[in-house]
């Protein structure tokens, strides 16, 4: 699973210098994203549970690790510091 790649501050309806500056900004982001894809094995790993971590009733097995506040052993308990 890849970490999301978001580009903030993109606006529509620009013209003139503002449009040119935004296009330069977006061109830099395209190069950055291409570099990220070319070096994908060096990026951060986002762990997630595999199918074998779940019981037949789709609950997390007791010995399975917790990687997310959304998939936990006890759905009523969550410690934000553990993630």
C-alpha cells in the first residue's frame, strides 16, 4: 500500500502569471511523483493486516498485530499513542 500523494493549493480559473506559476509548481510535483515511483522500494511501508490475520467471522485473531485504529482486537478501546 502506498502512502497518499496529495498536492494542495491547486486552483482553477487562473490566468497570466498566476497560471504560469501554478503550472511550474505542478510540473515540479510531477517530477517529484515520477521520482517517487522510480524509487518506490525506498518509500515508507504502510503495514496492514493480511487475510490470515482474521478469523472466519472477520474479527482480528488474538495473536495478529494491530496496525490501524480501524482494525483492532477490541473495537471499543483505542490508544492513539500506539500507532
